[in-house]
C-alpha cells in the first residue's frame, strides 16, 4: 500500500474538464506534470423507470426519485459514458492529485460532484475554477482551488428532480387527453403560453385606418400634429379594438386631406423653436441574455447558434465564460478595454472606468460579463483567420460591446420646431425635429469619420412656402409575434428560466412542434394553442408567470444555502398551506373529457382539434361530429376565422371527387393536409397516388388527365457508358416536375443517382439529350432556382430556394434542407432559409458525433 501511495505522489496531476476542446487548450498551458482529460459533460444521469433495478422499483420506479423518502434521486451511469469512465479511472490510478475543472455554475458543480461519486478517488481532490481559458487564468486557478460547493450541487439536483416530476406527471396526461408525443415542461410550457397569448392578442386585434399629412418646404418636411386646436391621431393612439383612446383626437378623413392640399404654395411660419442637449448612455457589457438578443437581432442567428459559437470562443481562449448574468468587468478587463480605447478612440476615453448595475434576478456575481479574454484584447481582425465566419461575427460583437461599455456617452443637441399655417379646417400646426451629435463617444465604434454637422438656424416668425402636401394612408398593426430575441428578453424580464437555458428551451419548443418560424417570427401551432388552454384551465398555477419566477428564486435560494431541497420539493409536489401540489392537480385532471379538452371552439358548431396527423376543423351538432376538414399547415391560428373554417369544410365536402369507378379501379381527387392529389385504388389492393401540378383545378380535372399523371414516372430514355446502364425518368412531385437519373442493377433493380427539377410543361415531351444536359448542369445552385438569398451569415455561402422531386428545399451548394410540409414557398425569406440549413447541419453533427 505504501509503495502505491508513493507512486501516486510522484505521478501526474489529473485535471478533468467538460469538453475535449477545452482539455487540449488547458493541457498546452499546464504542460508537463499534468494530464488533462474530458468527461464530455455529465457521466451520471437520473434513472428512467427501465433503468431502475427490480429491487428498487417500488421506491424509484416511476420517476427515478423516491418521493416518499425525501425525494432521493436514483442515479445511474450514462450508458454512453462507460468508456469515458474507464479511461478516467485508468488515468486516476497513477495520478497524485485530482483537479476538477468543470464550469463554475450549477451544472458544472454537479458534474464535478458526480465525478467524485463515480471515480471514488483516494488522492487529494481540488476544485479548480476560472472565467477564461488563458495561461495566466489557468495557472492562477491551480494555485487557488476550493472545495465543491454542495449548495450549488443541491440546487442543480433540485432543478433536475423538479423537471422530472413535472414532465413525468403531465406529459402522459397530455398524451391521453390531446395527442401522442405531446409534452409539458416547467419552463417550456410557460414560454409556449407566452407565444400563444401573443397570437390570441393578434386574433382579437381590430385594424384601424388612419391618415397623416406631411408638408415639404425648403428642403425640409414637417408632419401635421394639430388641426383646429385638436391633436391629430396617429397609429399609437388606437387601441386593439380599433378605436381611438382619446375621443377628442382629430382623425383625418380623406376629405380633410383633400382640403389640406390647398395649403400648397401657401406660407408656413415658424411658431416655436426648442433646443436642448441630450445624452445617450453607453451600453453595459454583454450578459448571456443580452448577447442572444443583440446577436439575434443584428445577425439573424438562432439562440442555439449564438451559444454554440460563444462556447467555441470560450473553449478556445478568445472570450470569458459565456453563461453569466453579471455586467461586472474585472480590473484586468477594465485596463485592457481602456488601453484599446486609448489606442483606437482616444477622444472617447472617459476619466475613470464605468461600473454597471446587474439587474438580472439570481445573477451569479462570481462571473464577469462576457468579454474578450486576457489582459490584452485581440481585435477581431487580428484573429479573423483562426475563426469561422459566425465565430468572427460573434467575437466582433463582444469586442465592440466591451469597448463601448467603457467609452464616453454620446452627447449632442436636438431642435424641436413647431410651424403654423392657416387652413379652411382651422389653424394647422406641423412639427419637425433635428439632431446633431457633438461628441459621438461610444457611437464612434464602427462608424465612419464624418464632418461635424450643425443644427439649422430657425427662429420664430421665419416664413417658408409649402411646396407639397403629401397624404399618407396607414393601418394599425397587430402586436408583433415574438422572435427568439424578443422572447429571450421577455422571459428574462419576467424572471422565467435562466438565460443559460433559453437557447435549449426555444429549440425544444420548435423541435416538438409547438411553434414554427415564419421569417424571424415564432408562430404557435394549433397543438400549442390546445395544450396551453388545457394547462391554463387545469394547471393554471404551473403556467402562471409569477409562480414560475418564484420557483426560479427558490432554486437561487437553495444555491445560496438559504433554503432546503426536501421541503421545497415537497411543497411543490404534495402542496403547502392549502395550495394544491402537482400530484393532486394531476389526479384531478384525469377527469378531463378529451372530447372537450382537445379542441378550441371557433363558434357554437365549429371547433379546431388536433391528432397525430395535424390540426383540422370539426363541424358538430352537440357533441356529435358531422364533418371535418384539414387545416393547411401554412395557415396560422390568428388567420383562421369562423368563415374561413366554413369555407374549408365546404371544400372538403366536395372531396373525394370520383373520376372513375369501373373496370376494377376507382380513381378520385382527394384533399389532404398538404393539398390536393389523385388516388387510384384497384380491386387487388394496389394503391397509387399522384400529385396535381400547379395550374390544374382539382374541381375541373378530367379522368384522362388524372390517368396521365398516374402513368408517371415516364421513361425518357436509356443509355450505356463504361460504368454501366443508365435510365432517365420524368415525374411530377407535389411541388413540380423533376428528372431522375438511375443506374440499372441486376434484374429490374435500379439505384437513383441524381434528381433535378425540370419545367412542368415538358414532363411528357422532354427528350433524352435535353434531359442529360439538364442532369449534368455544372452549376447546381443556378439550375431551376426560383429564389436567391444573400450569403448565409454562418457559412458565407450563397443560398437559393429550389423545387425538388420531394418538394421545395434550400441549399447553399453543400447542405440541402427541405421546407417543412405545408410551408408556403412564397413566404420563405432569407432568415427562414438560413435557419433550415442551420438545423440540417446540426442534425449532421449529431449523427457524426
């Protein structure tokens, strides 16, 4: 035993981090005497029912948690980490000390604790933490270790158990009452409710029409603000019902605007001039939340891509830790920022550093804001060649924001001018304004040097001649749907979830079909509407914003050692002080009638329902179903009115439209969730379907046309080459015509080598040589593309939208991504295209990993 201890004492010090990329970087900094290895995240997980041994099933079987004995969790080794654990144990065998260098947050602290439980080290264990991966930071962290913070471990465990209880109690209930594979989540369900509530606001919104008038004179323009001593109404003056909030406002009519046209070539006089100084404060450094908001708005990136990029930048030593609620900067960072400002923007350097107040609830003050790493900042251009395009853009934002936070405020002067002119409708007052920046301060970042401008010299009594009166007709707009960036902002404002989890929450909502992106907007599905309605009616406290925020505060208190895990979980699950707990709420909800709960009523006899095929309209008498019609996938909830639902039902009743029912074959035109199609059913059970090309009316389609489309695919021709026999076929898919190049195999077998779109009108006439030419096009991006977008912000490659044999898809020449079924190609914008490609690349990485 003594010799073994002696060997360990002389061995290398083992450092365990979370990711291989981080391990490689830290190994370079620590050098000889240290061995750095990665756990690749968690090595133990909360057991699922199937992973609990038979002897423990009674206690832990349902949740992997013993709810009757202090909510004790049952952990099992992650099956995918067995080889990792074996490797770590082998390294530990000859180590003299163990340093746990996982991230300094609750997840990182829990990973460190689980490593100890599994590895059972018999050598000294030290907890090593750092905010950035630089040589000085790593060396300092080795010298200033601590023990594991069990309060943080307990907070992470509590959150994990809480999410397990929530999901395992409610998700099976939703499967039974709504549709299979429906899920509920502690933060997911609340975030979904926010998206649904915004859609309801849009449904209730009543559009209002309003006009404004603009006068142009002497290279200036001014807007009509008052007429006959009444303020003129603008869009902001109308409520969601379409009514003006102030009855005394003047709402301009078409006739009023025509009369005001008489002011052209008439004098207008300056009535009032007000000059005042303004100051625009510099922004605080980035937190996790503000980085997601700014990068989402400026770069059009998803929260998932932003956080993945930030993780990469952190692990490669370019920025500090990216999961933080703090706006604090260390003295090292302040010195580095001021050094850069003095070099690049000397006039914008303030006399002393700036401090910012952290407003986020539960902020982890031990962390800094997100900033460039090190005691000397690298400019984006210095490291551009070592970064991917998206990492370069994210680093540039972080670098510029950090510098801006330590630069002077922007200062200038503004001029407000009121002008008056007599009119047949009473005195008309027009307003205009000017602004000049005298000291740009932080605004100097990213702006070109400009000559200082000055305010115009205007004085009361000064007169001009109105050259033109311009009328503008406007409509009030419904509340904007949430984007990822605005949803992150709203979640943080309500104290729901924590910024480090927002990217995963939003991805889950989209991946599980509760919302889809239309451009940047998050549009809820009917499944989301129905599930949210059930949650509001039967589990109102669980989707209450204040309650959810208090739960987050409770987890923060556990992390600080101010509250106990067991009591907190008991109150949530069993109830407290007369409040029902999750268990009782779930039991009561078993009485839910799925015929009523799984629908949204549009009127006394029409409802929307969902099943595993999608959403549909149902017409009923009492509770008896009379008719149904599928709801097109590209029709959002706020667009489905009672009259439109009736129209869908009317059209559905016309189908299936039988074209032929003789000779042992039935041919009909059918209406499905994704549009109209032709179906052929024979007595021997053979079924064949065909798409109806664009330009054909399903109500007028003839049996001859239908049989022609059913005869596809058409053999265009065949040819031989050195490598084998080839055939070319033409066919029509749901989104248009296409060619297939196939290589013949043994017997009647063939393998499809390539597919390309072709003109719809040539599917029955195109010859072999023309087809071969189209198939061998040297520029696949330009072939049959009907929409071209600017380069992808992640890859920098050109992106196009094309029609393929299986529907429309977007491609950058390397990655292809199909549009979701039912997606209207006319509504696909650049943002939608980029997101589809991003998701496809993510899927490839998971499969490769």
